[in-house]
C-alpha cells in the first residue's frame, strides 16, 4: 500500500473545504439536507463556516432571501464540487465478440 504524504493529503483536503466566513442555507425542519430547489418557499437556516464547523447565523424567509444573504458564497461552493468523469468505457472488444446490446465508443 502506498501512503500519500501528509502535506499532499492536507492540500487536497483543503481544496474541498469551505473558506472561513462562507455561508450556506439549509432548509429548516426535520427533513435531511437536500437541494435548494426542493420546497423553495420553506424557510432556510443560514449557517457560517468558522473553520471547524457550520455555526447557525440566522434565518431567511425563503430560498430567494437566502440566496441574497449568501452573495458570492454559492458560486464558491459550486466551484469546489468535483465534476464526474464521463465516457470512461471499457477497452474495445476484440473479434469475434458480437455484443447483444449496441456498443458505442465515444472519444
């Protein structure tokens, strides 16, 4: 097993962590954290990252009010989300293999 140096691990981890003072809005109620598009009229709890945990900061009336309170923090959060890699297909089949399902290779 190859161990990753601690410095590289910490740098990679910090790329995915929010910056201190960044805000986020979460729906209030007993529902688990979900997308902002779900129930846009529901009140949102505003939280701020203090470097160790998300701390409650206030309450917004609905999604649009929460978006105004977040400002540029929503864009910063979206930039940290890693995008999935697509078009990772297995190697091309060799003859005389004849797939029963059409096999399309995209480059």
